[in-house]
C-alpha cells in the first residue's frame, strides 16, 4: 500500500486500481487466513485516497473501481467513519 502515497500521480492511480482489484478477489474468495481487520484497513486507505487525494483523477479512479461486490464491506459503518 506504500504506492497509494507515492508522489507520482500515475503510480498512485495504478496502485489504486491494483489494490481495488486485489481487495475484490480477497473478499469474493476469503480464506481462513483472511483477516477482517486487514481488509477493513485496506478499504479504509482506499476510501481516504478516494475522498481526499489532491488529484481529481485519483479520486475518480478509486471511486470507479469500488466494485459492487464490496458493498457489504462498504455498508459497515466502521468503514465509513
């Protein structure tokens, strides 16, 4: 997730897409070792990036890549604080 904070806009944008795609894969096919706390942390970082990044294209990219399969996680009030 280091790349979500990269100064280079293109790197942040690609990191946001990659993290979003990985998050969906993990949420759709969780394993015993899948940590709900880690999923919540990753989702929180994406939401922060998607709402507060200074570049509007990054914000748009994050929000466009929030897959509907993440709705259960997004509906959790703790993730929206």
